[in-house]
C-alpha cells in the first residue's frame, strides 16, 4: 500500500518536473510510510527523490528504524547547527529545484535557504505533489471513510435523541464523546459544535453552557475518528417548534445542499459545485449570510488540502472525498447548516451520510 502511494508521488513528481521533495508534515509522512511521528519543534523530514534514492532526516529522540520508514535514516541532534537543518541541507542537490511543504516551520526553511545560498526561484511547494496524491483516495481509504461515516450517522441520531433532556451545549459534547467510544471510535476528529438558537448564527461557535429553548434551531457539527480516518457531518434540527422564517431558511439550505451534491461528477469544477449552492442561496435573498466555502476535503485529517469554493477551479476526479455544507447565518436570530460527505464516482458521487435531512422538530 505505501509503495503504491510512493509510486503515485514519484509519477506526479515526474509530471511536474520536480527532482526532490522535502516532506515534513506529520500526516503526509504517515500517509507515505505508515509511521506517525509528532516532532514538535524538532526536525523530522523525508527527502523524496525522483531517482528513488530517498533519505529520512530524523532527530534521534524519535526511535524508528530504516525498515519502518522504508528508507535510509540520517540521525540529527538538538545540538547540531539549526537542530540538524544544515545536515539536511547538505543532502539536497542545490543545482536542482527544491520543493518544501507549505506548513514547514519558517526557521527550518530559512535555515536551508541560508545554508545553500541558492536563488529564491529555485524553491517550490512539495505540497503541490503530496496534496494532489492524497486528495484521491484508494478503495481501502474509501471503505474506511464509509465505515466511520456510518458510525457518525448513528452518533448524531443518539445525540439528537438527547435534546429533550435539555442538556447544556457543553454537556451534549460530553455525552457525544461517550457515544463515539461506544462505537469504537478513537474520539473526536475535531472539536464538535453544538449551537442552540442564536448561537448557531456563528458558524464556528464555541460550545458553551447555553441551554435549549422552544423554537431554537440546534446545529450539530460532529465527527469521529476511526482507523485513522475522520468523519464530519452537520445536521440542524428545531426544538419543539419552528417559526416560518426559520423554516424558510432551512428549506433554502437543504435545497442548496442537494443542488451542490447533484453537481458533483468527474470533470466538474469545484468552483461550479460551490456556485450550485451559493447561487441558489443568493437567489433566495440570503447570499450575504452564506459566509464560508461550500466544502473541504477530508481523510486522515478533517480538513485536508483542497476545498469547494468560488476560487478553486480545479476539476473533480473519482476517489476525491469532500464535504458539501452550505449554511445561512442570521445574526441574533438563527443559523442553519446541512453537511454531508461525498465520494466522487466514475459518473457522479455517493453520499457517505444517510441520517435524514428533511426538517425535523424534536419534541
């Protein structure tokens, strides 16, 4: 499996004309080797070369074998110049382009640049390779995403059933954590959002001690982690009653969600999928209240590179998995978001979430 992933990276490097990559992101290293290392401020990086003469540079505080990483290892110490960055720099070919990941710490990147003294134009992003490969999931990855998403369907159903207990938002998240563990998930894939009433008008509301009232919308944005893969889903329900205005907002978001999902197919532009949701919400007079992108890519991380937004004109490929989550947020009044994950198929997409989306009033 990991060799197949590495082969895909090498093929993409060849396509982009990149002879060497520095891979430093924890998730990317795990994706390519199966080994999870959390280096903190220390140096851990893979040098991937198009000629397959790869090398790992690892701080000796992290015991890992060459067999586990699948390549030779050069050990560095905290006391080495730049915590080992000069040693890494010497392993690079300074006559050729050097690709680094977008989130690499600036002190490491600047250390390489200062040590090698090569033109700025020689540096590029290895993320252009790694992110593109990670965006297209294998059949095994898709099955894992389906499995964890199935658990999320059950989790959100159990959470909604708790609403009549009138727990605080914080207490709802505590109960959710128990639900995930009962489903053999490893916990949250991200900090869940439970937002009652006007709190839901903040798309990234931080769960607090608010209590629920009749007529409140309830946004539940939740996800679990299982077998290294993340789920993510949002449902909005209403408690005991729903106003005509809230119903109108809900039905608008639901239709936007459905239109965007219908637009997902190989060859479609991600910007056009965003437009399918955004244009409808704008048509209904709520455009200024849809304040975020329509979706994000997901896999071993809940937010992976790639998004469904007006500025992303990349085209969709089979195997991609991303969210479709339009929303409307009326300050001081109500918030509604409906989110599903979709996996792109050869002729459209499959929705990974099956929990109902039709308007629900919980009594």
